[in-house]
C-alpha cells in the first residue's frame, strides 16, 4: 500500500493552518523520501500511512517552530518592515541598541555603592537579599539604597549628570 499524499496534505493543512504551501509540499516530499529509505533498508513499518503521518507532523512542527523564530515581512503584513517598526514589534532598532549602551554609561556615572547594587540586581539577576548579605547590610537598608540608586540613575538619564546632593 502506497502513502496517500492527499491525506498527508489534508492532515498538515488542518493541523497547521497558517503554513505556506511550499513548506507543506517540502514536508510531504521529505516524508515520502524517508519512507522510501525505510523500505530500502528493509525496516518497513507495519502501517506505512500512520508512519508517514507521524513523520510529516514532526517535520512540520519543527519547521513551524523554526519559522516562528524569524520575522518574514512578506508573511506578516502588506507593508513589510515599516509596520513592525511603527508598532514597536520584535525588531531591535538602532535606538534600542543605543539605550543598551547607555546603561553602562549611567552605571559609570553613579557612585560605586549604588552602581554595584543596580549592576548586580538588574544585569546579573541577584536578589536584593543576596546583595545585602554580600555587602553586610540589613534588608531594609538595602531596599533604601536600591531606591536611592534608582533615583540617581533616573536623574542621570534626565539631566545627563548626578545631582550635587545625594537623595
């Protein structure tokens, strides 16, 4: 019994409704090739159609997961890349890169005790409790220092310099 390609096509298009025709065609052809290799190596499955269905579904799932990692402007919208940039989509813009670089500049502009807290908490992911233990400070004092560090960082971003007095 041969593989029913139309049944595979129906199964894939129903399971994965937004897939492109070329992707479905590629998966079906690859499934037929894999099934033919199984016949040639004398490892033929008992139910060839069920085997082909499982292989096609797994291949399509991998392809869909792979495709979801990338943005294709011809599939996303009529206007292409412009709409993604306007709607603040997943694209990394030049401005975002500049903001990422400015974080290091802000940390260099802060007093060392505040820069350490912000660096450890936000960039390295350490909790305030762990940072307090490392610096031998009580937890309420650490929360206050964290608050002061954020206030100084905001002031630095707004005015380009640290205010003369410590908040």
